[in-house]
C-alpha cells in the first residue's frame, strides 16, 4: 500500500478527534440535537485549522446509518464513501477550479434530485471565495430557498471576498488558530503512535512553526521524521526549518540584557557562519521580548503559548530588567526589522542592529527613580512629612508640598544607583538645588493686597496649592482665624479644602510664609454680595482684559490701521496662540 502522509492519515473522523474549536463543536451538536441545523454554513479561518475536516464530519453525521451520540460509525457504506471521496450524495467542489457559472448551474440542477440513499444531500465548496461574481449570483436563489434535503457547507480562508448577499444567507463559524499547546499535545500523540523518537522541545518547535495550523504542523513532523535518522532533536528541527536554535536566541537575549559585548559579537559571528535567515532571527527576538514583557507584568498569565521550560527561562530573564528596558529593546528591534526589510545590505543592517542593542545604555526603572526622588524630597523638606501622610489618607487632597521645581530636575547619582540619601546622611549645608527660604508675608495691613502677594509667592514655590488658592478671596482675619471665600462656580474647593488633614497642611504651608493661624474657614460667597471680594485669579483676569483693551485702542488709533480697516471694511481682533 502506498505511504499516506500524516496529515491525511490523522485527519479527524469525528468531533472528539477535532483539536480545538470547542465552541463550534458544541454549537453544531446542539443544532443537530434540536433539529435546528441551517441549510447553509460558512466555515472561515486560516489554512489547516479544520474547516474541511469539520464539513466532512458533519456530512458523515447527516448520512451515517449507525450513528451513536452524534459520532459516525466509520463502518457503514455511507461513512466509507465519504472518507474515500466517492459518495454520490456528498459532493465536494474546489472553488478555485470550478469557479465558473456553468459549474454552479450544474450543481443547482443536481441539487433538485433526492439523494440516492439516506435523507440528506451535502454540497461542500472549498475556497468558495474564488467563485466568480456570476457564479455567486447564480447560487443566490437556490441558497435562499434550497430543497429540504440539501445542506450547503462553504469553506474559505478569505471571507471578506464573498459577496454580502451570500454571507447574509449563511450561518458563519470562525475557526481560530489552534493554540501551540494543543498542537504540541496532538503531535506528541501522533509521534508515539507512529513510533517516532523525539525530544519534547523539538515537538514544541514544530508546533510553534506551524503557526496555528494543524496541517502545517503535521507536515513538518512528517518531514522531520524523514530528515532524522534516529531521534527527533531540537537541533535537527532548527536545521530543517533554517532557524537559529532556541538556545542561541536565549543566549543572544542574555547578552543584550547584560550588555555583554564579547558574547554578543561571538553570537553574531555564529549566525553569519550558519547562514540563518536574519529576518527570522529578529522575528524570534521580537517574540521573546514580547513574551518577557507580558511575563514581567503578569508572571502567571496563561495568555502566552509557552512550554513550562520556556516560561521559567523567560520569567527569570525578565526579572533581571525593568519593563521600560524590555519595551525599549522591543522598539529598537522592531525598527531594525523594518530597516532590514528595506535595505539592500540586510546582513550588515542585522549586525548593526544587534550591536546597537548590546551597546545601548540601560534604561532605568521609572518606578524606582520616582520612589527615590520622593524619599529624597521628603528627607530635605520637613514640611512634606505631614503633607505626604495627608495625601495617603485623602486622595482628593492637593499634592505634597515639596518643591515641584526641584522634583522634576535630573535625579542625583544616588537616586540612579537606587540608594537615595537618607535624612540622617543628608548634607546640612545649603546645596545648589535646595529651596530658598520663603518670603515672609504679612496680612495685618491691607488683607486683600497681602493675600494677593501670598498667593503669588506660593505660586512660585507650590503651584499645585496655588492652583486652588488663587480662586479664593481673603474675607477676614480676626484673632488668628482666617476666613476665605469661594465663588459659587468654585464651591467644590470649600469641600475639598475643609477636611481636618487638608486645613492642617494649609496652616503648615502658611506658617512657612510667616502667617500663623489657628483656624481656617472656607465659605461660599454669593455673587450678589454688597462688597464683592475678588480672588487673585479674577484680578489677574481683569488686568489682562484691561491690558488687551489698551493695546487694541492703541492699534486702532494708528493711521495705517485706520486706512486698512476702511479699505477692507474689517475689525482688529486679538488672537492668542495656544502653546
């Protein structure tokens, strides 16, 4: 008997042998149980995922004379004919070679006749998107109102090429890519049954190379079995596929993460001698970096199709660097892959990409830098100690009182080394970036003017506080009790700033400017009050409007402007540029 390839020999004969697609299997079986099977089905998905096999299994279920629990017997005449492709009542057409209107007209004519045996006649059209427009039009009427004994099953890899009038008449099933782990388990069973000796990592490499296609994976297993003389090894599979072994890819990633230039150059030389496809090496590099980024965020995620060995290795490597470092390297590799595809010297572009990644400066952990900066700021500014406790307890309260100008400066070397200066070891002498002593303000004289000066000073030192205080007006200062007012449009500030922790932080802030108060009250000021008290923001806005009016008046008085206005019958307007 002639040799039958693994892909044909191990084609699923019933739903229990179908790998993956649990939802499709359940839907079809329930449709059969409830006698709700549609007369037209469309199976779409990438190549080798089981579309035609599912169509044949469904045809067997509809025609089997000894059906048990919706599993074909494989022994009756109808099952044998469908398996061999000789059934008169299960017609398979290739849409690519029978794409004309004449072939479809013949199909329509034969569909009117009752099946030679059984109660159902099944038409399976593979690659249905290859039919011509006239062929689709000829099929429309029959597809909408087919004979009661006919079931149409269409299979396609490109459903977007099928007319909407056809799609609307079919019940569609989307076959997704088969997971690597499911493919690996199936290949493992096949290898055992076929007597193929193998390394588990070799089968995993084949399953990954199949890229979600069971047929491709089975064909690669068949090829690898012929390629090997004894055992199927990872190195043999890598040589057959023409890709770098997994160990070399991991060694390359390790050299990049550790910035080991000597190891990196040695690997580049190995890749050159072994003549691997540069693009595939970069693709493998991108896949591994993507997996590391996911594992860094979610170490126990089952989203990735990884073996236990691969997951442990990548998790260990990802723990050595920050997420920012992995994402930076991924971006560099992605841009390098695009450059390799465009250049006429891809080998040099590939080598320069690896050298760039190996010699690139390390990316600091942003979270560690921010934590170090916050620790340093607190150790240098006593005011922020109480304020930071307030912020932890009340999320809606204003940010800490540390110097915002200095907090965004370049971190000191001690922060970059993840060893922030403690308060005990902090230098007592005034450094170049320490905050100057706040200007002392008095509110004893003219309260409104003093409040404006105070808010102006706070705006220079603590802009987050100033953004709130500039909308408040000073109403009264009596016996150490300060009363502030907020217009109705900013009444939320009275609620936000009236909590005990916030008012305590505000008193501490005012104390640094020489203003000692025992109590702060924030009230909502009516718009109809007889003595309107303006907030600093209102005064600034009024001054700006007055200045604009004066500028506009001077412009309008210019003789040349007057002539231009008369000539063009226009008006002068002031516009502001958004920066």
